[in-house]
C-alpha cells in the first residue's frame, strides 16, 4: 500500500494495537530497569550486612538480624503498600517505596557509623517497605499484558536481576573499604540506587486504578470482590503460595548463611562477594527463557525442575568446602529458585480478579516473606551453632515440602489450564 492516503494526502494513523504493543514493551523495559537497580540494593544487603555487623558487634549468630528485620518489614508493610497501590496506583505507590529505600539506607549508614546494632536493625525494618514494593514489580508486569503473555512478562522483569548480579556485588567490592567504618559507602550507594529507581518510575505508564487489567473479562471487571479467606482457601492458591514460600525461604536460608560460612572457612571477603555474584546470576539469567519454558512445558513441570536443581545445589554444598563447592552450590540454588518461584508467581496470578489483586498479592507476599524472615534469621543462628553442612541438610526438608506442593498442583491440572 502507498505510504500516503490517496484521498487526504496524509499519512495513515498508526495501528493502535501496534502502538499498544510498543508502549507495553517500553513499560516492561523500564520496569525491568527498576528491577535491576532495586534488586541490586537487595543483593548488597545480603552481601554486606552480616560482614559489616561483625566489624563491631561480637555476636555472629545475630549478624544477619538487620536482614531479618528487612524481611519482617516486608511482612509488616506489604498489606499497606499493596492497598495504597490499589487506591492511588502503581506509579505513586512504587515511588513511595523508593523514598522508604532512601530513608532506610540513611538509617543503616547512621547505625554503622555509630556502631549501633539496634539502629541498623531499624534501618532494615524501614528498607522492608522498599523490598515489599520491589517484589510487586512482577505482579505489575502481569497487569500490563494479556493473560497468555503473563509468564513471559513476569520472567522478563525478573530477568532484571541479571544486571543486579553485576551491579550489586561489584558495588560492594568497590565500596566496602572506601571509608571507615567498612561498608559505610556501600549503604550510601544503596541510597543512590533507590534515587535512580524513583526517577525511572516517573516514566512508566501503568493501567489506571479505575480501569481493569487488559486481560479481564467484563464479568470479572464488574463482579464484586470476594472475601480474602475465599481467595486464599482455593487449593491452587494454597499450593502456589506454599511453593513460593519454600522457594524464597530456602534460597534466603542458603544465601544469608553463605558469606559467613565462606569467611569462616578462611576465605577472603572478596570470595564471599564473588559467590553472591554467581548466585544472583543463577537466580536471574534463566529468566530470559523461563517464561518460554512455562508456556511450552507447563508451570508445574518447570517448578519440579526447580526443586531438583535446588536439591542438586545441596549435594554440591555437602561435597566439600572449597571455593568451587560454594560457587557451584549457590549458582545451582539460584537457578532452581528461579524455576520454582517464577512458576509459583505465574499460577498465583490466576487465582484472583483484577479488583482483588491488592489484598491477594499482599497475602501471597506476606506468606512468602514470613518464611524468608524466619529463614534469614535461622541461617545466621544455625551457621554459628551447627555449621554450613548441617544447615544444608536442614534445607533438604524444605525442598521435600516444596516437592509436595508441586505434586499437589499437578493433581489440580484441569483447573490450571489458564496458566498452562
């Protein structure tokens, strides 16, 4: 066809469907950038907190308590954050999260500079709001696309963690000894990263609060929201949430303990940073194809692979205490987490209507981070009391529970057609 309209002499208007696709891809790209930068902050907290605390606080069993307080903060803040976004929209809600991130990083700096352990725990609690918002990026991605594209959208945004695997540990390596006390500049860098997220968020167009998700049917859009207990009592929701809890809980359990275990084995701090880098790469590189795998083989099949891989990571950890045992164990653990968690998230999004999303997503993340908070605290305690290998034996129990959740989901296959 001619480039010009022969009757008017004007260029024809762009196809609105193509324009929508371009806009959606742009929004997903920017949201992925926010995931990359925001997840870098989370990675830095895992890599730096335990090591920074033991520079002045001589109770290593509590070294990860500020990280645990961050997870506790997620539990406390997730419902207020989700309901605020349901009311005022994702854009403002996510930027409020960035403001909390800047405030929390500032408090962490003050706590470390004054060698005050309680202040650092308070900083972790404040940062919990920012992490609660960060975890909702995956749900926001699902709301931007049609139903059949949800797994890919969640996977793409999660893939922003690949950049976090480079940014986070690299910044820790560069900043940990720039100032005294050690790691002070690391927390200052976290402040700067949250400022970057705040800026990028202003360029993302989310669906308005009044409108339904683009995939919602008219009946879903006008149906009154169900009580939370009714949503949560669905077997599909229970099993999906359980799988997500165990995936994140086990990953946090191993990740939180690994820096202390590595340094405890006589390796330098730089080795701990390198292992965390490989672990985060394992967590997020698979996101480039996890969505395609879910669409091709089904969510529960990919989740089953995730359980097998996390168990393989335990085998690597139990095989020895060399640098490569730590590196392989944490990398494989990260890949398994990706398969299990992305699959669980995809299934959770099929359990609620658009006007139920705030409370449903909040409940899911409350359950996930209650497990994560317990795991991160127990990691430091058990690492100090038991050691690295008994801790890994304990994680086998968590993975067996995750396997039961996946089998439960597979038995519900007829009700999972939307997710498959």
